[in-house]
C-alpha cells in the first residue's frame, strides 16, 4: 500500500485509466518488484497533504511517497522513519506578471495561497517574522483547490515548491506568459519516502539506496 499525491504531474498523477505515473509512482513499483518480484504488486492510495501522515501512522498505507519534505521534526515528533532523498526542491512564490512584483519583499501586505499541513505553511510564518513582512495566508486543505483559487484571482501569490510552481500553471491551462516564479527561494525541501518505525523493519536494496519498510501486507 503506497501513499501518493492526489495528482502532481511528474511525481504521481493518474492517467485516463487510473494508473499512477511519475517519479514517486515508479518508486512504489520498484518496491513491488523488489519485495514481491512484480512491479504491479502495489496498491496506490491518493492522499492530501493534511491526511498523509495520519494514513501512514494508522497503517492505512505501508509507505508514503507523496513529494513529502523530510524534516527532523517529522522524524522525531510523529515517530516516522525517513528513507533516502529522491528529489531536492525549494519553496518559492508565483505571482501574476502584471503585478510588477519581482522580489519576495514586494509581497508585503499580499494574500498568499498555501496548502494546509505542509512545511510551506510553517515556513511562510517563520519567514515573515524573520524579515518583517506582513502577508495574509489563505489556507486550503487540498492543493488542487489552492491552485484553482490562485488562478481564479483569489490570492495575490501562491506558495509552493519551485518545481511545482513552474508546472501547475500549465496543468491548469493558464498561460505561462501571464505568471512568473520569483527568483528567491525561502527554504530547502529534500523530498523522499516515509515509513512507520518498527522493531524489525524489512530492507530492500535499490540502485543507489537502501529502502526500509514496515511489514508489507499480503494483499498488496
């Protein structure tokens, strides 16, 4: 049981037949191949940013591969095991080009769309306090709802990983020429898998790394 995004092109998004494609989905299939000898021996569970860690802790999924930032706090406070980093991203902002904003400081007083339950939500507040910036976060439970709100004009900017920021406009049918990603990055985001901490974890070796997982379900 592999927890993935509800739809993030390049990482985990379902095609017209409901088959998940992307980097995270491929890692899930690699584990299926290593554990069961068959890359098809994996069941995908689409999760939001808010419920992903609860799903892992409760046993609803065996491994979380949902473009999730690996932090010390997450490893210690909620007792999860961190796997190898599979992608490095950074937190940035997207604004409308006609807003004439080219620096983060120019967002002082702006409304910023942000997803609930993410490191971005926390970093947004920390960065504002450290740099004496005042902005009004507009928090959304679902990332897709956040993007819909931004591209419909509800927020002055949206806060996301820089890779996601570059892709989402195209995914939503927006004209890329109408938007820009600010050049500044306000955090570093190492992404990778999470599993539950168990007494005797299993181990599998994949090219360049060792994966650790809790006892797999026979129904996978």
